[in-house]
C-alpha cells in the first residue's frame, strides 16, 4: 500500500463509517422506539399490541424447507434449466406453530384497565 493518497484514505474512512452505521442501525432503532413507547406509557417490547413477531420466521409463519442458507448446486442448476419460474418449498415454522407471533411476555398477563 505505497503511494496512498489522501482521497483514498478519506474514502476508506467514509466506507468504515458507513459500515459501522449500517451494523448499528437496528440497535439504535430498537433503543429509540423503546424509549418512545415508554414515554407514551406503552409496553416497551410490543407497543401494547400484546404480541411479538417470531424471530425465526420473522412473523410470516413459514420458513424455507431446506433452511435459509442451504442449497444444492445440482438441483439449482436443474431447476434453472427445467423451468423459468422457481418455486421455493415452505413449511410451517415449528417455533411459533406457523402463527408468526407470540404473546408478549411483558404485558400479555397484565389485565388492561
């Protein structure tokens, strides 16, 4: 890395800053929304909906049959040559029994006044 210019160093710095901001964005958003909910007198976790989305299926109730990262190269090539449209097999989520949500543990047992 010889002859690196100031513009290249600035580019690396801005890229690093953008990467860090992208990684931290969900945590910052969760913190801000929880503080807004508490200031409004709502449940911090669900916002008085009394249910939270399943973390495995992300609220849809379905997951891919083979998992999110598994694939078979031969099957993928065959499917791309055999048909123009790809169909993804989905099965019901076992964590939430295909409902997509759970009762909020923070506020679902508290009677509403």
